[in-house]
């Protein structure tokens, strides 16, 4: 069964450093998303991407965040200058239709 | 008032019990409703998706939506220890792609 994959599974970085989180969505899906979950809190939407552009973003997704689909299979989230409060589990998701969003296993980001 | 409210539990039931999980929401713009299951330190796994009011059944799982009351439910019949997980409700407005999640209910099914 096709699934969303994410790398790395864990990432430790120093405050102020840039990180790039990688995702390979399900191959025939057209919509891509990033969500995050701070430990003990609810899953929060960051951004959605369709037709090579951002279709929606939340108030969390400020100028330090960016997304890119560098080729036909990868979808990345870049955090330019990490802060302590960026420590969270980051989930990539993809969907063929808007309702059925399938999530990857997540990247656990720890900012020291 | 939170847009989506879900009792975090924890909820502990014996194997074989019927489990009822619920969410309420405040914004009538939510029209699409999903239930996800999340095992510890894993990604959410889509269980059920519903659009209209009424029931939808898939094996041991039944999703119920009551838009007039802004209330959704997930029922699990003949619960198994492998059902032990956190169950997340999520919903989407007609306009927009973002899912808004509840806080999740932690369920333990005891053998």
C-alpha cells in the first residue's frame, strides 16, 4: 500500500540553524501539506501546496518557513533560523482529494 | 471557545467493549469530518471520513455526524487491545484545505 515517507526521522539542531525536512508524498497525489505537533498538544496545520504553489497557510507559517517541490517526487519544509519553540513533530501529508489526507510517520525536530 | 473540542481522556475499557469517542465543534462552516488513529510517536492514520449528517460504517468502526448539534462520534465495536491508541477527530471547512484537529482521546483496551 502506498504511503507517505519522511526523512530524517529525528533531527537535532542548534538554535538559529537552518533545517530542511524531506517528504515523499504518495505518487498520484496532487495536494501536499505540512502539520506539526508540539509534544502533548494537538496537531496543527502549517501549509498546503497545490499546483506548485502555496494554497493556504496558517499564522504559524511565517517568513522563516518555506516549502518547495524541487522535483516530481519530493516535498520539503525549510525552517530558516530555528527557535527553541520550533521543537515538535513535523508531519507531511498528501491527498488526491482534500478530505482524505494521508500522513507520514513524522520528523521529530529538537532545537537546542 | 475552541473551534473543536475533544475530551482527552484517558479512556480505559475491557476487551470486547463498545467504545464511544466524541467531538464537538463551534463553527458551522465545518462540513467534512474525519477520524484518525495515532499510535505513540507515529503519524495519524486515517480511519473514517464523512461529509453528510448520518452514519458511516467500516468494519468495527461507525462514524456519526450530527450537524444540527455540531457533534460527531466514532464508535468501535468489539474493541481489541490493538485499538489502544489516541483517536483524533479532524474537520475541514468547505473553503480551504486545512484540517482542524481535536486534542485527541487516549484509549486503552485492556485484555
